[in-house]
């Protein structure tokens, strides 16, 4: 998990460095700020979607295990 976090932070830093090098600082409403804000919004949505998927997988696994336990218990 720590490697993934480090990799994500390094990726964000490279992205920000690239945007900073390509666009001048024109204040808080400039294109650089809009690009960075959009990228972070997209990242937030991706993480949210990933978390929802993980929750659904855990629930489906739990439900499946409960079904198997219920079936095994009823055959006795």
C-alpha cells in the first residue's frame, strides 16, 4: 500500500511540474489552475469509483460466503 501511495504522489508531482512548465502563472483563474483543478477532480472521482467497486466486491464475496455456509449447514 505504501508503494502505491508513493507512486501516486510522485505521479501527481510530475503532473504538476509538467503543467507548471507548460503554462505561465496567470493567477487563480488562469489555465494552469484550471488544468490542475480538473485533474484533481478527475482523480477524486476515480478514487471514489474505485472505492465503490471495492465495497461491492467485498459485499458480493461476503454474501457468497454466507450463501455457501447456509447451504453447507442445511445439508446436515
